[in-house]
C-alpha cells in the first residue's frame, strides 16, 4: 500500500494517520540545492548551538538545554 504525505497529519515527533498501520519504509523526493548555501547554513547553525549549549561544562548526562518557547530543536 502506498500513501501520499497529505494522507497524514505530520508534526514534530508525531504522525497521525490510519489507525493501526505502521510505516515500513519511506521514499523522500529531494531536490539538489546549492552546496555553498548548505555549508553556510550548517556553519551558522553550529555557531548558534555553540553559543547556546553548555558543551564546555562538566556533565554526567545530557549537555543540551531545552529551547525557549514551543520550538523543536534543530
């Protein structure tokens, strides 16, 4: 059985769909983007995370803070 994305309500860490059915695989239709633009976006993200996350502090567990607001982490 094959389903399109529109058949599901997709959220961050959740998918609402057809009752007791499960995903066995997925095919993603991606488009090739600009390499330089992607690398710059990654650099910006890493700089932002480095300034917001306490990775230099000692920790016996997770070093990540929850984001402010109701936003999912990147």
